C-alpha cells in the first residue's frame, strides 16, 4: 500500500517522497544513543567535520568563495574545478548534525561558511568559483567535465538539509535562486543539455519536495529524459561512462562510471515517484537487480575499473583491482533507500547494511582523520604511509590518506554519518519497521496519532542479540516488523511474556497492543561462516571468504607470524571459529618447490601455519602498512566435492 505524505519544508530526512509504502522518520523521531553507530556519529561530529573544514580552509578551497565575492580580478582558483561541491557536502553534514544536536561552536562555523558561500552568488543566481569570469572558462562551456551542475546539486542538497532540520542561514534562498536560474538556462525554453556528472537530478527533486515547487521536479525530469541521447561529446571511455548511450528507461543494468550511474538512478527514481511514472521506476528496479546480481562485490562495493572508475562487465569482479569507490557505496545506498521506501522489500535494507558496514565504514580511519578513496579486496604489497600533511592521489598506498586532490569521499562520509540513523526505521499506518540494528530510540506517531516510543539496544554488528523495549502504551494493536538479514536466514524472536521461537524468512512481525515496559527480543546467528563465490566470477574461482554476521572478514599480514597474504591457502574442512569481533581459520603457506614454470601441474607444497585471526574488512590497515585479502584460496584437498 502506498501512502501519500504532505509536503513540508522542515523536519524530514534526506529523502522525503510525496508517496511511498514506508514513511521515513526525521531527526526528531529517531536518535542514536550509543553503540557502534553512536560512536561513529560522535567521531564524525567531533573530528571528521572539523578535519574536512580545516583541510579545505588550509588549501584554499573555501577561500575560492571569498575571492569570487570580492570581485578582484585574475585570481587563481585553488583546486580542481569541482571543489565547490566538497564545501557543500560539508555544509550538508553540518546541517544534519545541528538538526540533531545543537552545538554553539558548530553553529557559528556553519553560519560563517554558509554566508561565505552565499556571498559568491551572482545576481542571476549562478554560483560557481571555477567558471564565468573573464579569465576563466565561460559558463556551461564544458558540460562533459566541468561539473557545474554537479556542484549545484550538492549545494541544493545542503540547502535541503538546512530546510529540513530548521537550521537558519542563507542557503535555502541561495538554492531557490540557483534553481530558478537553472530553469531559465536549461528548462523548456532553455538549452537542451545534461551535465557530465549526474547529481542535479536528485537534488532538484528533493528541493521541489521541500519547497513545494513543481518546476524543480519538472526540470529534474527533463534532465533524466535527456540522458542517453548522445548530448555529451564522445570520449575515450565511450558514452556509457556518462550514461549517455542508452535512455534511462531502456537500460538493463547500471554501467559506466559507478558514482555517476548510481546518482542518476537515485534521481530517476525520485522523478518517477513524483510524476507517477511506473515505467521509469521499474527501469531503476530492473537495473538495481541486475547490478546486485552480477556487478557487486561481496562487501557491497561497486565499480571494478580503475581507469574510468566504472562498472565492469557481468561478473568482472577482480578483488585486487577492485575500485569500489567509497562514494559509489554511498550512492548505492541512496538508490537502495529510495527503493526500500517505495517497495518495503527487505532486500534493499540488506544491501544498505552490507554496504554501510563493509564499504562505507572501511573508508574512515579509526581516528577520523584519514580515508580510503578506493576499497580494494586484495592488497598485494605493503605500500607506504602517506604524508599526513600533503595532498594524496586517490589510490596511492595501502593506508588511508588525510586528504586527496579529489576529496569527494571524506565529505561524502561526513554527510552520510551525520544522517545515518535516518535509514534505520520507518512507519506505516499499521506499525513500525526496523531495518537496521544498533542502539537508538524512536519517538513518533502513526498516521492516526498512535504513539510509538521504543528503545532498540544491541551490540550489533558484533553481537546478534537485539532488544526492543516499548516506553509508552500503544493503545491499539500495531505491528513491529523486524528484518531478518539474508545472511542470517532465521532469528529467535520472543514477544512480551513469550519464549523465543525460531522465525524464518526476510521479515518477522510481532503484533499486539504493546504496553509500556513490553520487551521483544531477537537473536541473530552471527557465527563466522564460509561464503563461496558464483563460479562465473573468474577472479575468485577456487577461493572462499568468511563472513561473521553482517561483517565480511579479511586476512591481514599483521596477523601472520611471517610473510604476506599472497601465498596463503585456507583449510575449508575446518570450520571458522567465531571470536569477539572477528574469526579464526586454519591456513597454510605455499612453499617454493623449485619449479621454474608456474603451469602444468598442481602446486601442493605447503607449510601449515595453524589458526590465524581474521578481522572485519572495514577495520583493516589501521595498524600500519600491510597486505590483505578477503578471498582466500582453498587448499586443494579441502575443496568441497
């Protein structure tokens, strides 16, 4: 059943569709209280936001706005042409953080930065620090690579966050003026064109929703419909890099540059929802399903090409060449969350969990001051520690770097963590749905005013025990829907006063007239287990991974007594052992048998190493340079028949 929601300019999350099967919560209705996600969000508030802010100030990216506003001439732009977008993502993250917990210092920093941005806006609404001045390239002269509309999209999303959290400042007016400019420049009477990097589409729809302005949704619709008709100039990677080879509604799978493809899919679904275009929505569903089935890593990562940051062909998923950009993981979850809201299908929540815990959270270092841009699944060499005071290339070493020449990922992590809990739970007219687990409180009401006040507590993702305590009488019978993760397959669920019983499937429902103090308990089996790949993934045929609950495990050379991970094989006849936060497996090291030709016969010379620890993939490389692998070759005699 699809519910229509009233339009509002405040108190909503990043996605607020006018109609959906599930109703998202806003920052006043759900709050992290601790645990894994509470710690990560606190680190983001205390460290990551300031880290991003300080770096962009230091290297002049925020200063670009001051120079643009000053009207001085001939100044040199700091950074590549789309660094404006990083300032906007920082502002968005700050807004979500302020909307949840006001902090005087953060509020003052936010205000200063927002007004610096606003001061650079032109009279006609245009706002970009890299284009349009006499000594710069002309406006919209490089739609393939200039990223102008991409930057505008992130500015608009920052403004939407401000509007929906009630954070005061100039950004909402700035975004409205910019969107009006875009309507004139690219609307029905304007230029028929698209941006080389999708992002404006999803932003315009959300601004239209937030401000109740249908023109913005219509402009987003036009951008989506124009895509795939060869409006962008040919490039060496082919038109599919821009998703400009096939119209969105005709495509069968996500292809080309992974982040571009996923941002476009999110925007297309938003357009479909707001315009009632079921054909377009079905196209996005079809592309999601094909991509998850054939072009997604075990960590949820997407993108297997370094050269063009793109999806590979079906089942082209090499672990040692995985690009799996952090931003692609975040964009993937943007699509999955929108699909979950529309359909209520727990498959989407499964992928969100997998991608959040194993790709997105692999990016930030434990101290919040360095990040992975790419997320390989097999690090063959130790690499070197990056310079903590210098800009770094995107995939320079095996350690996280503090900042990059292209630093889209740190700011994307910042805005994601600032609002992460807003994808954990939803409501319908009939009850509450829990999609992700951790420590959080929900205080909301159903459409008829029925109060829903619950506390969710868990040591998730390391512990599979979850308790849901009702803090207020519901007053009528309601349903509590609990997602059973696909990796679990079953759960032991106990309702108030009941002995736990085994439930199977994808969702289990506890239905009753809950009273204050009622407790529902859930236990998921988080024991370590083998994961085997589809035989069509050539790069990992004959290998196996280990997953512990929702966490993909990795072997890191730090946990070996000697050598690296490249010549290690695992004994699959011995089941993995679950440890407090990881697992152990029995491994051996292949030894040199004197052959001078590596083909023609089996290599069976090996030396047992005994049990070794595996760590959650997202935590690897926090102990210095190392080699690492997720997929472990299986010792020949231990392979299943």
